[in-house]
């Protein structure tokens, strides 16, 4: 040094270390990924508290005995699979979810095409009217359907009687009750499919249809070779989301049939409520609810794998 004093190299390094750490922290804070993580952190914590923890706790409960004093492993699941009532629950849940989702997808696709071809001014009115079933709370609308199916005061039976036909036990026979439950779910969920497919249709470039018309393609060929390929990912994601929600449905069956007649319309959610809450066997109820997990996990795996593969093909 000029004044004859010297500063140890270790002291200089010690003074520079906090500055380097401060610069590193500033660079870390300026990263978009860091900002995104900080902004999403409250939601991540909320999901962990309301979804992850209850799911893990449900798995733990499903492996206990009725008094929750002993660990029984997979004993509850083995017990359920031997019961005829639970076998009916598995069949009805799969039948209800698959048939309802297929009908919602088909009807929603047709309605979306009709809406797409209506002039924009009138389209807003029809779109708002068709969204009413989805906007009304499900429990409230299901009460209205329950009155329509009521064995004594059914509006449907009143119309049939006025036309000279006999009354129909809408909720008193197994297959009629199953179809009624599916019909109410289709009525409620179709608007969701319609609005999703309508948004997807509006994103398809008109140039593709014009090029197909120049090549001599008709309406059916445009549908299968232009519209459906451009909407495949939206269709797959919508079907997957609806399948998850439909499998977990509770309100419709609980209000319309309460699982009857003879437990033939129970779904996983309603049967879990009966076994776990009403009967007081919480571990067995948790086991019932967890039966949905492998079914939905397999469906999600195949659907998301297909979406990812098609996205990579488009990007390439």
C-alpha cells in the first residue's frame, strides 16, 4: 500500500463475500421462475393443506380397523371386494361416469357447432340460456328433478296420464332410476362441454376450412379431417376433467334416490358417506372413497400422455 500499511488477502475476501452473496440473491430474486414460485406459493400451501394432507390421512385411515386401534393393511379393501353391494357400487359408478361423460361430450359438441354457426348477436342470448343448467347450484336443480320424478306428483307421469299412458316408476326400478340419474348429470354438465368446445371451434383458423373446400372436402370430411384433429387436446382434457368430477358426484344420487332401490344407484361418494358417516365405520368409508384413485389415475395417465404426444408433434 502507498502509506506503508497492508490489508490481508483474507480480509479482502471476507469483505467481498457478503457482496457476492447479495448480488447472487438479487439475481435469484429477479428470475421469472423465482417470482412465479413466490406468487404461487400461497396456492401451493393451500393445496397441500386441503388436498395432499387429507389424501394421505385418508390412506392412513383406510388401513385401520373400525375402532381405529389396529393396523389391518389392505384388509378393508379385501372385505369390500367380497361384498355384493360394493360390487354393485363399482358397476354403477363406472356405468354412471362413462355413459354420462360420453353423452355430455356428444351433446356438447353438437350444441357447440350450432352456437358456432349462429350470428354473434343472437349467439350471446342462446349461449346464456344454455349455460343456465350449469350455473344453477346442483343441489337446487336436483330438487327440481326430484319433483319431476316423484312417484305421487310427477309432472312426467301427469303428462303420460294425460296422453293415455300409465305412470312410470321413475325412481322405483333399478335401470329406470340409473338412467334418470345419468340424465340429470347430463343435463347439468353438458353446458360445460358446450362452452369448452365452442372456444376450441373459434380457435380453428378459417383458412383450413377454405383449403379443405378448395380440395373438394364436404361437411363430414371437414369435421373428421380439420375440426376434430384441431380439437383433440381440448376434447381429451375436457373429458378427463368431467370424468373426475362425475366419478366424485354426490348430490344427484343423494337427493334423487339415496342409493335406492336396493343400493343399485350408489356411487363411490354416496356409499362412502353411508358406510363412513351414517354407519360410523370411518376407515371402511375411506377405503370406499379411495377405490376411485386407481381408476382415475389410469385414465389420467393415458389421456395426458396422448395430449403430451400430440403437443410435441405440433411443436415439431
